[in-house]
C-alpha cells in the first residue's frame, strides 16, 4: 500500500539509536522531529536509518499526534500491526544494522538483553557488548546505598540498567539525576503505578512540566489529580488547554479542570 508521506529518521550514533529503542521504538512508536506536513491520523511510511551500517528499515505507521509549532515541532508515530514479526525485524535492525529485507527474513528471537541489542556489528562490536554486559553485571551487584548514588549521578546506560534490574524502586532517585532525559521522564510520568509523591516531583520541575510531551503523559495518568493536575494545566498554552478541554481521549476530570481554567 502506498503512503502519502514518507518520514526518514536518522540517528546521530548507535547510542542514540539504542536510547530511542529503549524509550520508544520497542513500544511501537517513534517521534520524528521537524515539520513534515503530515496530518493527524495520516498513514505514513517511516524509514529508520542505522547510524553505523546505513541500512534502512521501513515500517507503516499512524500519525497519532502532530506538533507543528516551535519549539521542537515533529510527528509522533505509532507503528501499524506491531506484532512479533515486526518486533523481531526491529530488534535485528537495532542490534546488527540489518537491512529491512534481511531483518524481515530473520527468524523471531526471544527478547534480548540490552547488551545484545546494543552491540554493533563489525570492529569494536564485541567490545561494546562486553562493556554493556559489564554495566549490567556491576549494577546487579550494587548495595542499596550505591544503587541510589548511581541513580542520582549515573549515565544513561547505568540508568537503563538500574531500571531494568530494580524497576520502580529506583524512580525516586532517578528523578533527582540532573542528566535525566525527557523520554525517561515521560516514561515514568505516564506510568499508572507512579506514586503520588513522585508525581509531585515531576510536576514541581518547571523545565519538565513545560514540555508538551510530559504534559500529555501526566494528563493521561490516572494518578494525576487535584493540585498536581491544576499545575500541569496551568503550564499549558491557551491553545493546548482548549484542545484538552475538547478531546474525549482525556479523562472527564481533566477536561472539566481545563474548561474551568479557560473560563477564568
């Protein structure tokens, strides 16, 4: 089936591809920065370009939201028919930089640990995989106190390993890390099991709550209500606030609170 729009996604490095995989791709979605003239709900073709091999992977995707304005315009895409076969193709592409054709013919494999997925092909690949495995092995052996220190100060690979090993128990410390990236904040913000004190931590961070992506994640979280909800809505532009008040995909209390603010 031909698509009206073809969006190309290039990554600066293997690490950037891996970060995108952890935060978005493996969940069947991707954000394509820039202005593309794509309409919401439009069916598109997204072409992922491997930063090391130059191989490409083409996937059908639905434009679930479009951000046309500055700063940071772009399109949020949700992959169509993201089944086990598609996941296997994506894992093969991310891990080895295979072409779309090769990835499509690769047999399905069980979910691999970060170390295996992140290892690039060719010279240096074994060393990269070894370093990734060492990070996970070191993280698994940390004491509680050391774990909290790494969560507050650690690098992205260390934070990924921490959350994989210990889950929600490290969120509070991770939220104190000044290097935390927006995708990491968004992932926690939309989690329906996020404790209310941590909702408050995210909402109280002016830089985070000013980001539309974080706002949407929080508004979709049933744990966000009362003063926390009010603060998120007050951080939104009037245009976005009016959109929230009208969109049925938001919870009734969210729409009601947005309408109340618009009347003031």
